[in-house]
């Protein structure tokens, strides 16, 4: 099983409002429901099943709901992924190539569904996890089996999304 960890470098993804959240599951629900947009720097680490580092990428991302987002990978290779809510464009400057897909064919039970603002519980089963690294965690397991991910975990610091881990 490969795993992926995305850690946001900025806490710009906080939900609005002043009420306290009961747990990480409620924080995730509030994030998907209430946050209309945001941006942050990210570091993405892909590891092999034995835990050895395989690939570290970094860049910037931003989103505006519903279903509009942009990922700009800077290292180790440039790549841009953009959605206007209808289509998703994957631009690889090294290959001078753009691939276009419909949003519905791309999101589904993927981590991007968190940013798109879809009904998270339609696609994922949510379960609180133990606190770790100073964050409250929730695990989201896709309801549809056979996809590209086994689960994703979202770590919250208060009401701010601080980390996402994907297997």
C-alpha cells in the first residue's frame, strides 16, 4: 500500500463561526459545509508500504467552492491541475501536454472531494481517530470499493485543516 501525506504550510483553511466543534468528524463536516475558499502551500510525501520515502513534491493550491481548485506543483517537477467546476485540466509543461476530464469522472471518492464541497458523507464513511502530533484526526473511508484510495485522514488544529494523509 502506498501512502501520501499532504501537510498545509498555512492555516488559511479555517472554518468560519465561533462555536466549538465536538470532534474531528464535526470539524471535517463544518470544513466541507462552511469554508468557501482558501489557499496554502503544501508538501506531499509519497511512501512505499515499508515506509521508505519515495517522492516529495511541493507547491501551492487554492480552491473556491463549488468544485473550483488549482494545484501548482513546483518541485520536483512542474505540473498544474485546474478545475472550473465542470472540467479538470492536467497540464504537464515538460511534455507540453494537457489532459482534460469531466469533474464527475475525476472527483468521486477522492481527496479533492474535500475541496470541491461535495456531500462528504455520500462518498465517505467518517470515523474519529486518536489525537496525534497535536492534531485531532478523522478517517474518511470511501463507500465505493476498488478506487484509487483506501482511506484518507484529515488532521485539524482547532477549526483549521492542518494535514491530510492518504493511503
